[in-house]
C-alpha cells in the first residue's frame, strides 16, 4: 500500500472540500473517509478515480521515492532535500489552487531539479488518464505539449530540458509507457500514444497552436546567450512567458479550475528582474492566490548538518540604508529592537557564511540569503545620490509629473517658478529632452555650470613616475527635471516643449545648449534650431558615456541635486549589462527623467564654456590684487576712478577713451 502523508492542515482542507460539494458528493466523500478509516483504503475512491484514469496516480512522495518512478534517480528520495519534499507536497496537495510556481531565492539550492520533478509528475498524471482529450473536452486529434522555453532555443534545449529527459530515461514506469529518440544530439522522450510532445522554444510563436499542459522556464542568462540588447530581450522573454501562460490557463481549465501549470525558476539577480516585476504585478492585480512562490535562503533549504547551529546577525536595509553585519556586542535584544525601529530587518544566518557577508555584503545577501535590496546592486546607488542631494532647495516645478497635451490650453511655463533658480540665470545652462511615443512619458531636464572644483587624480611625469595631481573640474547645479505625460486620447505636445525652452531664454536664462535623443527628435531639433538655439543629438542608449560621466560627477560630489523622487527612483534601478556595457532600466521601468540629467551633463562637459563672474566678484578680485601696493605720488588711485556702475558709464559705449572726468 502507498504511504499516506497527512499535513497539519489536512482537516481544514477536507472541510473546505466538503463545503463545496453537493449533497450527493458529500455522501460519497463521507463514505470514502469512513472506508479509509476502517480499512486503510477505499474502494469507492478507486472507482471514482478509475472513471477517468486507467491507472490511479500515486501521491508525490511515492512518485519521488519508489524505484518504479523516480526513486532510482535520487536514492529513493534521500537526495531530495526535506525542504523541497515539503514544498512539493504543499503545491500538489492544494489541488488545482495554484497555476504557477515561482521558484526563486538563493542560488545553488536545487530549484531547477525540483521544478523538473514537478514537471515529471505532471506528465505522469496526464499519462494515467484514460482519455486525456475527452477529460479536457478537446478534439481527439489534439496533442498535448510540455514546453521548455528560454531566451534562445539553444538555452531552452539546455540544462532543464536535458535533465528532464535524462530523469525519465532512468524511470522504469516511463520506459514502459514510452520510448526515446536515438539521436544523442536531439535526445527526448516520446510518450506512448503519440499525442504528447516534449518540446522547447524561445518565442511566443513557438507556443501558438499548442495545447501546453506545462510551461517550464529555467533561469535566464542574457550574457551567456550573447544578447546585445538585453532590455529588448527581456521584453521578448516577458511576452513569451505571457503567451505560454495564456495557453496553459486557457486550454486546461475544467469546472473553473486550471489544471495546467507554469514552473518558473528565477534567482535574485538583474537578469531575472522581468520575472520579479511580473510577480509584483500579479500580486497587485489580485492574482497572487493562484501563484505559489518559494523564496528561501540557503540555510533553510539545505538539510540539517550542512551548516553549524551557531548564528550571527545581519541588518538588512533598503535603498536609503545600507545593510551590514552586526558585531557580537550588538546582538542583544535592546539593540535589535532599536535597529528594527529604524526600519532594518534582522536575520540570523549560520556562522559558516559570515566571511562571505563581510567580504561583499550585498552579493552574499543576494546569493546566499536570496534577498535583493533595490538599488544596492545598481549602477548608481542611493548612497551616491544622497551625497549630492540638497534637501533645502525646491524644484521650480512643484510637481514632478505634468499631464499636458495638444488639445488643452495649458503651457509648461505656467507651472515653472522662476524664483527658485533665479540666482543662476547668468550661469551656462544645458537642457536635454527625452522624446517618446505619444502614449509614453517624455522627460525634460536642465543643469547649469556654476563653479569649479579641484579633483585629485594621477599623472605620469616625464620619467613615467605616477604622481598625484589636482585637476580643476566644473561643478553643476541641477536646475529642474520634469516628466510629461499626455492625457488619455491626446499626444505629447512637442510645440509646447519648444515654447518652454524659448520662454526660458526670453526670461534671460543663459541657455548654451539643447540636446535631444535620437528617437523622433529630428522634428524637435528643427524647431529649436529655427529659434537660433545650439541643438545636438545625444543618445543615452547607444553608449554608456552619459551615465558613466554622471556617476563620476556624483561620486566626486560635483553636482547640487534637487530632491526629485522620480529621478532618484529611475537612477537607483539602472543596471549595467556586463556583456554589452549598456546601461538601461529594468523591464517595466523607465529612465526618461534620468536620461535628461545625464544628457544635459554630457553636453555641458563636451562644451565646457567659460563661467561668467558677477561684476561685484570681479571688482573684489581687482581690489584684492592692488591692495597693499605702494602708490607713487600724484598717481590716480581707484578712489579717483568712477564706479563701473555710475552714471558716467551710461551711453559711453562708443567712447573708446572711456568716460571723461
């Protein structure tokens, strides 16, 4: 007889099933429970199953342990961690509550192998059906598919697909109910009957026309795939996932329940951020009840004995507070409560991994604890931004996002408060415009060169000896940043953006340069050039130069930043692709406003205009130079000269000799 595992909540689950039954079904359920109680098995239960099944499926534990099924692949279940055994029982013990299983968290914990076991079990249960097509109300000619998908077909046919087929090859049950291809290169299982396909793909089109019972997405690695445009690849992968998910949920629905499954393996790293965004969206939309998420650190997944029982404390922060390893004298209850009151989350990993956390806290937090803190692994961190943010200044745009279109009578300048930045009117200003599609967000931002700062660097002398040197670099003031959205049914008003830039110039702002990205910018560039402005095309997508310069300026504290939440959110989520060097936003994110800051700074660095000094400051410099010098008898002193601001200088523009005394 098969082993029966009873979870702690078995009575609650039976009660829930009982409450949903009709009176006739309730009587059968009571009879089944009584037979199990008296005999240890139920003839009624078997008869109910055999109506649809030619063979009653065993439970997941028997499937794992028995040599008939997968026992020969895992030492009769001994090599499957107890953690994953429990997760498998929970997932399949919930009936058809869950459509998707997201296996995430720490690295090297057996997520892929667990998802493969679950996929094998799904195939086994399908093959136990007497007539699968009839069971799911499909045509007799319909074929069922188990589809492995990834960013490329080579990766889709890689680790998970191969391990799945290798697992089936060792199983006596699957060998008795199917065959394998003879090709070593194209090796896969062929279930008996010829109506179930084991396949792989990388595009949404690879799932069209297929009755996908199981969709399996293994971990995505865009670098290994040789992808140049990672962001587009992520969007394509997201689209493929949605297509496969729709096929699973749409086809295998019976009496209001979805019998198909999606298994997605995803570690906490930037390559998988599209999956994390997807999960957040599903939960926000109220679809989280049908999604099972396993998210655990290594020390919870690995069996007892892998780590020492002794622990240490770590404080997990957020984008505003960096996490750290606590000293032993900081781990008493009062100190822990104080840190928690400050917003830190306290974890106690095993002492074995303390050195990894001390070496690189956030890498260890991601790989060992399976926790990714937003912004901490980003190209630009919140810590770097905090060095430059001036929280005493206010943006001239009191709202960070403006809804304005072509159909309204609004103007951008009516939302602009000149007094907030009037003191920098004479400073050279550079503006960048990030144009967009009509339905997307457009950004516009401006910076001014307002000073210089000596930065320590290194330089080789004539003998090749490296010596420290001071290099004078410009400093900047963040003038404004604004995101513009068109109202529903309207378009981004390019003419109003042009009018705003011209309005700034008419209000005596010293606009030295305007730049725009390459997307749909030609029309805007022509409009601005027609107004006599120096306009350039600068793309923040083609090269990382703009963002590399921005990060250097931030780290050297050479910019006075406004406290702009939208800008900060975009900057801390930027990721640099290790293969291409490109810097981009995560899938579902944006960088319109941050592009404007980086673009304006890059234009300013390239132009590097002289900074005009105020008249009073210049007068002070001249006075300080002459101060202390001896004055010959009869010489004209500065006190004898008229003030440069006096009436004597009025209307004297054509007098080469200067004003007369």
